């Protein structure tokens, strides 16, 4: 017997890290999730619909590199409502996903609210993203996605060179790292993130609305790193340009220029993440 489809209920809910507000999206349809007042996730009834442009950009890169029948193993650092894991599980039916979410109550709620794939297709692991990452075996993931935020920015311990080296360790030799960086018009966070990836990976690329690269707006930049080539294919370029929010991809020397700034490093006495690293043993 098929399990009943979850029925979300709009409202504000207490979670371990504050509050989660779930509301119908009056513009795009589906459901909009806010965490502590910040837009976090959008979930449509159709898993193939991604409302946030940076998620569409990430999906485009992954689909450009892998056929849909590929047996991908993907690690998502930052879970929220699991929009991208849900999309990729539908697009790559043989793929397997682990989403790491720091907030146990939020993880429980999104399982209750949304029609998410069940284990082993999608596991939600509760814990600090870095602590979980560092506990994993080497060469076990084709893709690692970083989409973790505190308010409007990525926690610092998930942006350093040492963290990026830990990402590379769990990737297969030509695996792909995709990092979502939210930034203001000065692009300081983007340049520091790009510098960390450039120090660790042989190739980097950046994707964003062209106005973002010109410092004309606040928004998100997707930064990709790999030891395999990242030169965009004509198909990927066309897909990004035809998006409802057209995007530009920067690779090669131009991307290296973005990554020529000052990368962040762990403090000398730090051994890893700044959160409680014992809370990573719950799987949903």
C-alpha cells in the first residue's frame, strides 16, 4: 500500500535553531520555507521544478557532466527542505543522496511536510556539516554540494582551505564540488571562496547573473571546483542563458582571477567545526 502523501500546514514552527515559517508561495505556487526570517527553500509539487535560480544552475552543471542513468552518490552540506536532493533523485533515478542538516527538528518537519524520497535514495543526517564531512571515507562521492547558511551567509568554518581539502578528499578523482555563496555587491565572500577552491582544485568556474559579477546587485554565485576540466559546454552555456534569470559562466583564466585573492584558513588552534560535533548520529 502506498504511503499517504504529506500535507503541509502553513504556520510558524519552533525548531532547534530558532523558527521555521512555512507558507504557500503566492507567485510561483508550491511552498516557501523561511528560517529565522530568511528565505531558505522552495518546494513545488513537481520535484523537477526548482524555483531558486542558483539551484537550477547547480542542476545544470551536474546534468551537463553526467547522463541521467548515472549511479551518482551526492553529499549535500545543508539540507533545509531538500529541494535539490529531491530534484536530483527524480532526474537521476539510480542516484543516492545524503543531506546534512544541523537542525534535528527542521529535518523532522520537512520529512513530515514534503514528499521526499526515502532511504536509501535520500538520507537526512543530523549534524554539523564539517563534522559529518570529515567522518566520511575518501573517494566516495561524485558530487558534493555546499548550501549551508546562518542567516544570510555561510558559516566561516565551511569556507576555509582546510574545509575545501576535506571536500576534495571525499570526492572521486574527477568529482565535482559546488558551493553556493551569497554575497553583497563587493563580492568579498565570493572572492575568498573562489580563492579557497583555486588553492585546492586544479580547475574552478563561477556562475551567476552577469549583474552580480559586475557588482550591481546582491545575490548568489555558484562556485565549482574539480580536478577534471570545467570548461562549459555549448549546451550548458545555452541552458544557463535561456534560464528565466539568465546566467553567465566564467572559467579558465577569468575564473582564476576571481580566485587570486586571500583565501580563508582555519584558526591555528581549530580542529574543525565550531558547532557541537557530537550531534551527527541521527539519520532520517
